C-alpha cells in the first residue's frame, strides 16, 4: 500500500476558540479578552488560543502529505463537537485511525475515506479527525495520480472540469470599519460578515446593526471602483431572534426593513435566530423563507448554527429552509462530505456556501478551495484568521493557481483531440 507511516505535529489555528454561550449571556470585552466565567464545557476561559493537529501521511516514495485538524471558533455551540483538545485527538488518531490508514489504497479517495472513518466503539470519530485526515488523503490521491486535488474530486464524483471562478466572501472580525475598507479596495465579492455576536453590536431593536449595514453600503459607493457591486452578507448570530423575538412574522419584518435600507444590493442574513434544535431550526427557517418569498423580498437567509453534518444539511436543503447553506467544513467532517453537501444543495435548488472557521490553517483553507472549485459552490470563505489580507490572499491565490492549471490542462486536451 502507498502509506507506510503516519506523523502527527501539534500546531495552532489562525484565531481563537470562543465560548459563544458566555458571550451571548453578556460577557464584556476588555481589549481582546472577554471578562467573566466560561459557560460551555471544557472552556477554561471565554477566549482561548486555537490549537490544531497536523497529520502527515508518509508515502512509499518518501513524500509526506499533510492535513490539519482543528475545531471551529464557537466549539460546543449549536450542536457542534466540543472544544478541540490536541492530546485527546492525537491519542485517538494514533490508536485508531493510523493503523487503518496503513491499509487503505490512497489512490482511491472516497474508498480510503470510507475505510479510515469507520465508527469507533459504535460512535462516529470526532469530526476534526475526519477533516484533517481527509485533507491528507486528498493530497495523497492527487500526488499519486499526478494531478490537482480538484481533479481528484471531479473524477470521484463524475464532475466536469470546472471553468467558473467561485466568489470569495471575507469576514471583518471586530475591526469592522478598517477591514470593510480593505475589502472594498480589494473588490471582494461578498462582504463583510460583521461579527454581530453581542447585544452591544446589534443594538436596541437592531438599530446599531441597521446603521452598520447602511454604512457598509454607503462606504462601498464612496471608495469602491466603478461598477463594483458586492453582495452584502451579515452574520447576526441569532440576535434578531434574541432582540426582536422568535415570532416568524417579526423576524421577517425586521429582515425586510434591513433589505429596504440597501435596495441596490443583494442582502444575505446569516443565522437570524436560534430556535433551540436542528428540527425546530429547519421548520422555522423554512417559515421565514416562505414569508420573505411571499413579500417579494430580495433578502436571503443563510443557515449556520444547528446545520453541521451532511445529514443536517440534507434536512435544510430538502425543506428549502434557507436560501444559502453554510457548509462549515470542520463541522461537516470529511471533505468528501463537504463535496457531497455542495452537490446536495444544488440538487435541491439551494445555494451552497463552502465556509469554515477563522480558527483554521493555511493548509485546510487551500484544500477547501479545491473542493469549492471542483463542485462549483456558490461562494467560499476567505480563511483562516480574522484579517482580510492574509485570508483573501491564501484563498484567492490558490483559486487562481488552480484555475490556471485546469485551463492549461483543458487546452492541452483540446489540442490532442
């Protein structure tokens, strides 16, 4: 077999793990830290540095291919896996997953993933393990076939070689104004996220948030190049429901008011409310989507919380419980499932957004690009970290390099034909 050894190397993610429950409960930010006691299990403080774990597959030709495991920023919230613990993940990978990897055919990507990620003690492996190992296996298959990772995905899922660039979405973090300016000057496709994750940032009745939306639209016109017209996408972390209430008409009313303030832009509202469970989220989001449609609103609902695994995504897509589904890569697990999720969204006429987390690494971000481009997702996240420049450069340059290779390959095939 092609894998003769498995290496592990501890590392860091590009941002921090945050206790979402403590922040929602009113924890005050002091500088870069939050003051108060953590609420979510395993958090020793409300904000902790993100850790990661690299897994390296040593191939028989001595090449080592890598993938990175980590959790997402708001680990343990909304049905997600608990806080990432490097020592525990390392132990489980060494004892359970590494022996499996030594026996797989690394040239067959989907089959290798299937064998490596079989259940352990009647439970699914931690999704962070699936995520990191699936990256390494995808790189191994690409190396063995002397091709790109995107082409492996196209081959395994019987997809045509992609030609379309996938729009890139940047997130601002707390440095909203400065980072919005950066996004506009760099003509980012979708912006700015906004990190509207507290009552202070949302404001009484949502007034602070609405003022920010208006400012972003105005700023785009002021400093954007002629013809630049991005999609405006705001993640409100359930605060419409928390501040306005969970009655569907009220939530829809507020979203329509926001859309009316920026009539010249496509508006995405991510995570408008948290209804407490996946099933309740599906039912109520479908209701909000229906109300917006009946009113002729151009606003689009994006689901994140309570929509984690491939099966969760299937529920939302089949119920049309969102206009756009964030496929949050570390929460989905195997990148094979991320590819399946994009295709599932397309089958159901729902937008597919290959997202992820600021806590990821350059390696996981670049691998995600290949999945996004191969499956022709509707948009993908610039990651890792909360700085615009680094994430946009990593994801954007990887996409441009990939498309250059695919175009060259296509031209060669046409000449031979």
